[in-house]
C-alpha cells in the first residue's frame, strides 16, 4: 500500500513521518472506530476512506460524488454500495468541453504540452519506472503484445488446441504447443 498522505511543513508538503493521524500508518482506509486500518474487511464495514489531500481532497471527492451519483440519479452516500450492488445503478458522468471557447486552440495545446512535460519530468523514487500519464501502461502493453504476442498459459494453449481439433481447424501458428 502506498501512503498518499501529505503534511504541511515549513519547506512545503511532504509525506507525513507518522501518518496524518499522529501514529505510524500507511493506510488510506478507516475502520468503524475512525482509526486507520490496513484490514480491507474493516474498511468495507466502515465504508470510509481516510481523507486524502486535506480539505481540498475531501471537497474534490464530494464534487465527484455529486456529479457521478447525485446528478445521474444513482445511489449516493451509504446507499452506494459497489460491493453488494443490491439495487445496481452505478453512476457515470461524462464531461465534454470545447477548450476553444475559453482559449485559442494553439494556446490550449501549448499549455497542455507544457504541463505534461512538467509532469513527466517529476523526480521519482528509487526503483520507480517513471511517471505515467493516463493510457501509458496500456500503450506499453499494446506495443509489447504486438512485438511478443499475447502470453497464454500452457493450460489455455492446450484447451485452444483441443478446441481447434474439435471444430476441424488447425491451431494458429501463433499458438505455442
């Protein structure tokens, strides 16, 4: 688990030395007693997450809940149980913007390129394989699969070979047998 808690320090925000609760904790889950926990079952019973990002993070999560649940007519708050789904109704919210209504297309693309360049230049921790943008892991995997193929277990490969025989076709040359 990764701790995303940040503490205000004189030289800027940095990871809290003892968690944000005054004790060692790397958990973003909260138990029924409102104490940090790393036990997922306790967290599910409490249906709570520890606040991330202070009041601004809490506010952002509230806005997301309003947009994705309240505005879509989906269950909200304690009624929104994605684990049990007794009533279903998971909310989805899509926001489409036309940046050219706010700034020129050129200014938008230049600012976006600048911001993404800054994000990608963020220093990383030892052992990290770098900063990723949304979609980067999928692009990497797609390139890897095109170059090396899709890995199949021996069991699945044999099942596909048996199925090929049963329907009267031969296994593809890509299948390893």
